[in-house]
């Protein structure tokens, strides 16, 4: 296997470890057809061309994307830990069956402080952040000239849970499951490139299942993190108590360091973990048509999942779901329901995907789906909107 394929394989493995959901979204995605290529580079600024392939057999799909920057070693191989930077874009690529695909030219600016070998990866996700595929653009030499910053080394980062032996740690991509009342501690090696003493505070922001486009902030524990002081060019291990998200689910947290003014003065690192407990969610919806007329039937294929702590090497053994109910509403472009009422179905989280036939009661143009998944006593475990081409 050549180095390019080794790099791509490593990134795909990383995404699978970081998210247990990827295999189900692939039904509606031709993961080998999208392309990403370099147009130009000037120091740490890049122009990248993206090609989005038509998804045959899928009436409509919405794809979002972000750029991830990874450290690479001296021979250009990606260090399989976590990106040091992620850039998002205010763009949704809408593809309809029979189209010729779409193209985009985007600009990415790597942090002006970074120098050395790095790899640029374009990650494709659906509208709720579920990974579709990951494409390596290439490995590049960065020539940043800004020296006053802190550098986090993702490959040195780990998790530890208070109460366990000190030498028992977890990687930041495996998705360790932790109870709501347990203290999750993160540790990383951090180097100061400042020429003077600097005092900083860790900042940790949670995202649900890699959904870096989420419009609402995730509610998390309120923790006052200690100020840390670095001397000039000092490198040391830093540990802090993670302000975990409150709701059982899978999360990715972004770590950075900020100065006394709240300005970020460091690279980033991303941590994947799971808050244990009953959870569920909806990850994709496929419609057999984009437009319907009254009297037609709409076939709606929904991919869903149960408790996210139920993976094979779960630390706590996983949480079994009780009764799960899926509610589906088909709406037109104006947001009006095209059904005679919201449809409700009992679902088995071990099935993962089901197709439902809905009777359309009114014309439904540029249709989209609102879906809610509920647990016992009508507790809402997940709520999403799919295929709403704005």
C-alpha cells in the first residue's frame, strides 16, 4: 500500500473510531465519488477545489463540509490523533437526482503560527453532522511567522477518570463512556512559543456527534478552570477537569487556551467521549421524491440509533433502550404539513433503518422531513430536520 493510501486509510479509521454512526449514512452517499484537490498555496493560505458527485437514486441530499488540519511527521504521514484546526463554511450543497453534481472553490487559512509539515483533509457530513467521507487533499509545508502562541500536541493527549488507577488512561478518539457524576480529566502536552511569561485558561466547547454547524450551544457542566502560567518556550503537561455535556449522547469537545481577554492564543485539539445513559437519535432521511402531489405515497427511509454508550468495548457496559417511538412529519417548502397528522411508529434501535410509507394529503413541493425520537413517557431523545433546502 502506497503512502497516500495509508494516509487515507488512517483518516478513515480515525473517523470510524470517533463516530459509531458513519456506516449507516453511507447508504445515500457515493463515498468514492466526491473529490478534493489543491488549486494553490501561498504560505499558510490555500485555495481548494471540491467536486460533489450526484447521488444516483437519491431524490435530494444536503451535504456540508469542513476542513481539518492534522500534524504530519517528517515523511508526510498523518499523526493519527486529532486535528489541530477545523474550519467550517456557511454553505449547504444541495444535489437532486439527475443533476451533474456541484463544484466549489473554497479558501482555507491555516493558523499563522504554524510551521512544518501538515495535512489538509476535507470532511463531508450531512446536515446534522453525520460523517459521509473524508478526503486527503495533501501534505504541505506551512510557513507561519507568528510566534506568540501555545501549541497543543494531540498525540500526547489522553483522558483519565477520577477514581480509577492513575495509569489507566483512554485515547481522545476512542469515545470513552463516562457517567454524569464522574470527573473526566484531560491531559495534554503543551508548548509555549511566547518569548515571555503568559497566563492562560483552558476553554472546552462541546459539539454533539461532530456537529460543528450546530446552531445552539450544548449545555455543559459549569466548571471554573484554573489559570495556567507558562514561561518562555516552556513545554509541560497540562491537566484539567472537562466540563462535560449534561445529556447522555456522544460528543466532540474542542480544547483551546485563551488569555485574560478571552482571545484564543493556541492551536486546537478535539476530544471524543460519550456521556453514559439512555439516548437515541436520527442520523439521516432519504425521500423517494422531492415533490409530491395530493394522493401520492411518500416513501421515507430513516436511519436511527439507540444509546450511544452501547459499543463493543464500552467501559460501563452500555445502556439498554426502553420503548422508542419515531414521529415523522412531511412538510412543504413553506413549512406546512403535507400529511393528515404527524405519523408515529414504534422502532427497534437494533434495526437501525426503516422505510415508512406516508399518504400525502396535499401537494408537497421541495419537501422535507421533521423527525423526533422519543423514549419512555414521551421524553424527547432526539429531534432533527432533514432535506430542508433553504
